[in-house]
């Protein structure tokens, strides 16, 4: 696994329950502010056996669940996992980004 992938997975693992981060926020925290799309690609291919990390805590910068193209994860699944942690997600798959954005990265 590449160093960047490991860094993304490590950082996503540090997002506290009930909080979210954006793809761009993860990229910036890793010193690669223009790599938001690459963060999404890492998470899209995040089916790593024996390794659980809170992928559902990453949304786009507008506070929208924008997951697509992942056969093992859906918008409904991400919404349910966020709601289980106390994040209010609308029926349009949006949330108040500034209310739930983590400050701990």
C-alpha cells in the first residue's frame, strides 16, 4: 500500500465519533491541499480486509454525502452510520458541515 493511502487511512481513523471531515480537509492536513480527489479514490477502494476505519465520516466540503461508484458502500449506508453517531443528515443527504466538522486533524 502506498504511503499516501496509509496516511489517509490513519488520518480518517482519528476523526472522532459524531464529527466529519471533508476530502479537502484530509488532503490539506496531509500537506497535499490539491489532493481531495485522491483522498476520495483511496476511500472508494477502501475494502481492506481486517481493517476497519470510519470512512463514513468523510463528506464533501459542502456537507453532502457524495459517495458513488463503491459497490460495498452507499449513500444510505453512510447516512445511517452518521446518524447512529448523532450527526443529523437530511433526506437529501446533506448535513451542517460547520456544526459537525472536526477540528482535531
